[in-house]
C-alpha cells in the first residue's frame, strides 16, 4: 500500500511540482494550502511525512508544526520544511518546533526524494 | 513658543530669525536715535536715521512675504507627497500585486497542464509496459502457429483426397476384371448352349429312350440362354459402373489438381501475410521502443521544466515584500504632513526605517544580496537557480 505524504504550500504550482515528484515515486499525496488548511485536513488518517513551506497566510509553517506536535495521531510524523527562508534564526525556530529537516527552494526532485526516503515513516 | 521659522528646504529658519530680530532691534535703536536727534534738533542725523528705519521695515516685510511663500510651497509639496502616498503608491502596489497574481495563476495553470502531460505519458508508458516488448512478437508467433495449422489441415485434406483417388483407381481395375468375368460367363453360356444342342441331337438319335434326356437338354439350353442374358446384363451394368467410376475418377483428379493449386496459392498467401505481419510487428516493436524512450525523455524534460517554474514562488515572494514596503510609505508621508500641519516643522521620512522593514521581511539569501548590492546591476541572477543544501535536525 502506498505511503501518504502531505505537502503544505500556499503556491499551487509548487504543490503540483512536489506532487508530481512524489506521485511518480509511488507515494499518495495530500495537499494543504496553508497551515490552517493542513490542520483541517489531518483527520486521523495515516500520514507518513509532511512537507511544509514556512511563510504562508493564515498560519505559517512553524506555527503549524507546533500545532501538529500537539496532535496524538501526528505527534511522531516527521516534518520537512521546504522554504525559501534561509535565515539561521528561522531554521532554529523550525528545529525547536519539531521539524526534522530544513530544505531550501528551489529543490530538484531526486534531492527531495532522497530526503523523503530518509525520513518517511515505515 | 519656538523661535525657529520654517523654510522651503526643510530646515528651521534658525539663521534668518536672528537677522530679523537684529533688524527689529536696530530699528528700535534707530527710532530711539531719531527721537534723540529730533530732540537735539540734529535734523541731518534724524533724517538718516529715519531712512534707515524705513529701509529696514521694507526689507523686513519683503522677507516675511518670502517666508510666507516658502511655507505655502512646503505645504503644497507635502500635499503632493501625501497624494503620492495615497493615490499613486497604492496603484503601483496594485499593479505589482495584480502582476504577481497573474503570474501565479498562469504558472499554476502551466504547471497543471505539464502535470497532466506527465500523468498521461506515465499512463501510456505503463500501458505499453504491460504488453511488454514481447507482446507483438508473441501475437505474431501465435498467428504464425494458427495459420501453419490451417495449412497443415489443408494438406491433410489433400492427402485424404489422394487416398480416395487411389481407391477409385483400384475400383477401375476391378471393373475391368468384372467385365472379363461377364464375358467369361457369356462364353460359358454359349458353350453350354452348344453342349445342350449336341445333347438334344444325341437324344433324338436315341429315340424313345432318349426322350427324357432331350427334355433335360432343352432345360439346359434354357438355362444357358438365361446365363447368357445374365452375363450380358452384367457386362452392361459393369460398363455403366465403370463409366461412373471413370467420371468420378476424372472429377477427383480435377478436384485434386484444383485443391493442390488452391493449397499452393493459400500457402503462398499465408506466407506473404506472415511476412508482412512480421515486418509490421518488427516495425511496431521498434517504434514502440523508440516511443517509450522518447516518452521517458519528454517526461524527464517536463519535470525539469516544472522544477524551473519554481522561480514563480521566489519572484512572488520578492514582489510581495516590495509591495508591503510600498504600502507602508503612504502612512509615513501622511505622518510627515500631519507634523508639518501641527507644528510647521518639516519632518523627514524615515528612509532607513523603511529600508530596515524591507530587509526584515526578506526570506531568501538572494534578496539580501540584492539589498546589500543596492542596485539591479548586482542582482545575483544565477543564485536564484542554484539548488540549495538540506539541513537535517
């Protein structure tokens, strides 16, 4: 059974690019347009990894990570921040919130898939 | 109350004001001098003093008028910058935002279409992969076996016909034998008849004693006649049968020739079809392999193109940061105008603060690099396309 990965980004085109990369590697993909939307869509189903942008409207990525870590069903779901944000302070915030990796855009699909395969839940 | 006065250049009139006070003080001293001179009846001194007072007053009024015009100009300038902030900058910001949204919509649509192409290529490759490269070869081999089977059945049928033809040939030989046997029967009947005649003659010679034998000879003659007739009919029937067999044999031979020709033509046609089918199959296999290779190549190219489309996200963020900074300016300009209206002092716009806010909003390293360079010439175009590192926590 295919593993499920959620991609959270306010850019529809970026969600599609990530989605294509993941689907071509055999993963199922869930999409969220921002942190609040992602939390709304996490309804207890199994999610093996979450990839999220940082700067988003309604709820930013780091706040979302903090909220997800409060949810028992997703407490141990690994989260990768995929962002243009390169400031060390923001990275430290992401790490403190519970993110597992910080990946800068633009990404290339093999690089993304390598990170996914390293972190995705069994 | 402040002693400073505004000037059109934004600085306070700290230099002009002492001059004015000096003129007023001088005029006061001169008026006192005129009064003293008039009291002492020194008319020349009083006249000079009066002229100086009058000149000072005139210069004082001219300066006041110039300062009023300057204040009006400052107010007009601030009103124009305020209008710039409230009327022009929002339009700039709206254009930036509209451009950003249009770009995002267009890139999203483009990405969607590319994604659709990738999906369809993927499905096509998967479908052709299910048949595998051996699919057409297997179909050809199966068809070849089937058609060869048909040819074999045809050859079997021809072999059966040949056996039947041989049997008919054998029947012809039996017919000849039967005809011979019928002729022999007729011959025997004739000889029997001759014997019966001779017996009748001998019976007549015997007289009364030979009467019974004569009757017997008569009956033998009758039987001989019957045997002869039967032999004749047998010969006739055998002739009819022989003719029928000959016709059947001729028909079988003609049929065998036609079947042989037909089988030969069928074999040629089947071989031709199989050869063409083999050619088509091989061409299709080659085309399919090439198509799969090309499809896979196109898929890779499209994915690469999609990766390059990430520029939209970066450009969108830059435009948003600049727009937010532009949107801050109208409030700063209005504040400057309010300060002027309230105090008459020109308050400079805090450009450093505005730049600081812009810099604080940056997320990308190349944004900061552009900011530090301060001019488009140094914008690091290549940096935007570089792939970045991953940090694991």
